[in-house]
């Protein structure tokens, strides 16, 4: 059975264009990893289209965490996309804390390094040891 990588990223912002950019960035990271045959779950990639076509509130982070954390529990690792203001994201904080509690490997990657996925560049900060993201770039 394949390992599964959970991709966390900040989303909530008062400006719709910033939310849209964050959504597209999470989708881009997911696509790069999937092209490398890495199985991923990206809550943003999954949830934003559901909100756009349903009756769910995109800003209800409490609700979304009840949907996402059980999936994170089933995933093998956490990749945090360190986009602008990611440290202020309540959702990302909860996901990181949850992953630590469950002894899951965690990697934080800068937005400028996303195009280098699926490898972990030296600029990434790792916690625990990745089993999924195995290559490391020198640059």
C-alpha cells in the first residue's frame, strides 16, 4: 500500500484573491507530487470546490478541521506549504500539532521551493524523517 502525504497550507484571508492564490498553490504542489506518483491529500484542493458548489462555509475552520484531521490521522506524513502568513493560520497550527501528537514526519517548505517538489530542498525544515520525500537538492 502506498504512503500518503497530507498537504497543509493557510487559506483564510479577508481578500478573495489571496485565498484563490493559496488554493492554486496547494493544487500546484499536489499536481507536482502526483506526477511523481506520490499519493497526496490536499484539504484545500478537496474542500474549495465543494464550498463553491455547495452550502458549506469556507471560513468555518472548526468544521473543516473535523473533516481534515481524521484524514491526517490516516496519512503517513505532513507537508506544510509555508506561504505568506502561514504561521498565523489556526488550521495549519492545528494540523502541525496533530501531526506531532501522532509522531508523523513533518516538512515545512517555502513557496519558492514548491516547483522543486517532489524532492526536499535544503531550504526545507524537516521534523522527524521523511519516508515519502526522499531526494534532497544541493541548491
